[in-house]
C-alpha cells in the first residue's frame, strides 16, 4: 500500500475514533493523533488532475481492457 493511501486510512480511522469517543479525554487524544497525521499530507505525492494526467489515465484504462 502506498504512503498516500495509508495516510488517508489513518485520517479516516482517526475520525471514526473521534466520532465514537466517549469522554472528553478520548476526544482530545484522538485530535492530538489527527494533528500528528495531517502534516504528512504536505509531504505525500499528489497526482495532478490536468489534461496530461487525464490522457495518461485514459491510456491505462484502455490497456487494462
């Protein structure tokens, strides 16, 4: 699994824990965890969504079919 995907799962998982937190201490702990994860998004590679990326994506889809 690539790093970007792992970060997304970590954020969703943390949000899930925040939603089901039972005490204020649980909420604070989970937000602290989320604050540790979020800066990593700035370092993760991001795919471009421009005309070149769309053309490349279309080629990949054609090759798979």
